[in-house]
């Protein structure tokens, strides 16, 4: 019995390209497809999680939303890696700054992901996991950013299971002392799924807010103006 389509993805077996850009927001997925891809076609819209496949400079590329948080990222990235033959997923998302040296709209690449999530327990390791990005993708993204004149910051990020976290700013100050750059909610699950499947993953993030000060960009800005991050991802897709 075929494993596709799934309960979460109506696409056919060969509807996805080997590389998938994965924002959290379905409207950001739609924006990327309409702005950057040629001949983009909708291949999934189950639960409004839009997925498109087209070409970028003649190369097949897909984009699909992950939704918010590790449970949904865990489902979609697992299915893409294990059922649809996807080789690499580039998360293109927003993040809150932990390092107060950052500014709104700065681009960050997650070299590794820390977490307060129990997602890693399923893999049977009796300890704390801190999965890493694929080195080849990270190196390629760094070069692409440099060529575009984008001062991308590279370092560890924190994937939180909690958005309205009552421990902030205490937790943020602790993480900042440990060199953590930013907080988001999906990369940890993505990196672990990629490691388990023997595939490639990288989180490219744009700083959308500062949990410490309350400074933040609008939801519309997050959907349509984080193009530097998107262009870097497409360059290395």
C-alpha cells in the first residue's frame, strides 16, 4: 500500500522537488511561489498548508508551509523526507532575537538547535540532543549571503515549545550568555528528522521581534518582506 497521499498531504509521489523551502506561514509559502518560482503549481492544500512546485532559474524547487511549532514541523518534514523522496529542507522562518547585538530584519543561520522540547526522546538517546545543520548547506548559504552583501549571522538557535513563555526575559538572558542568537519553534524537529533520515536541513531565519524589549514587525512584514533570506535559500536550493 502506498504511503502517499497521507492524511496531511494530498500531493502525489513525484509532486515535490528534491529541495523544499519550508516557511511556517502558508501565506509566506504562497508569496515565495508567486514571487520567485516559474510555472508554480499547487500540489497540497490540506488544512490550508499550501505546497507548490515550480522552477527557479531552471531548477525544480518546491515550497510548503510547516505550520507553527515542532509537532507540525515534525509531521511535514518526516513525510517529505521519508515518503516523498525530498533530499533537503530549507526552513525560511522568522525568529525572535536572543542576542541583543542583532537588529530587526537581520538574517541568521542556525548552526545547531537547542530546545526545551521532548521531541528528541523518541530517538532513544538517553541524554540531551543538540542537532546541527547540514554543513554543506550552511557553507553554501554563508557564501551566497556574502556574495549578496548580506551580513548573515551564524550560530546556535533555540527552538522553544512555548510561545508565551513566562520565564522570559530570564531564560533569554541565560541563553544569550551561552551564545544563542535567536529563538524560534521548528528547527530542532527539522534537524532531528533530517539526521534520522540521512537527509539535509538548514534553518535560515529573519529576526522579526525582540522578546526582551517588545519591538516587533507586523504579520504582513513577516509574510512579504523577508526576501533576503528567501533569495539565499533559493540560491543554494
